[in-house]
C-alpha cells in the first residue's frame, strides 16, 4: 500500500512545474517552508479560469488558453487533459472575462492550474473585487513519518487550494 501511495504522489508531482528561484523542499522530513511567487497581473485575451468559491473565499485562477495550446502540442502527456479542459470550457466568459469552471469540471487538469500557480504563469484574481494578485504564497508543510501538503494563498483570502505533496 505504501508503495502505491508513493507512486501516486510521484505521478502527481510530475505535473507541477516550479518557478525559477525556488526548489521544492525534500520529502520525508518535517518542514514548514513558504515561497512567494510573482504573478502576472494582466489577464490574457483568451483564458480559462477555475472559480473557487466558499465561506469567506472567492478566488479566480486564470490560465492563458494559448499557453495551454502550446503545452498540448509540446507535451503529449498533457494533451488529453488539456483537450478535456477545452471541451469543458466551451461556453461564454464569466464575470472575470475568462471562461469560468468549477472544481468538478476540472478533472486531472487541476494539476495544470497548480503548475501555473507555482511557476507564476497564472493570473489570480480576488473574486470579490476582480483585482489581480501580484503574488501567491506557496506553502510546503510536512511531518516526518506521516506526509506533506501544499497550500496556495493570496493576500486577503484564506488558502484557496490544498493538495497532498507526499505520503510516508
């Protein structure tokens, strides 16, 4: 069972690309380390966004559709997930100016959003004001012998995403 969980964690981590200037901490140890990742503040002309709503939470994570198309052509392992994302995004733009999707519509493409946040290519809007965040805090925290998680947060909002980083 532990081997299976390790394989799953390793597979998921393949999808995340990192910004120049920060390296993911080592797995298997106790760590609590945060990184500020600078973000673009200009919304792409054509974009697909994940609208995250909850109690005291309203965040929009936008990805450039042209960059996604380029990645699909360059990286065959991502092609199917990007195609599924484009099919789900076949509707008019929402309040942000992007086609907005909810979590249930994302499937495996959620990892594309994680990667774009971590490498700074995403535009993240405060959903209540539609103002773009200039940076996101990416926090890695773990306990030796147990496992680790990653959270993403912009100023003025609680963390908008948490995901498993590794499992012991």
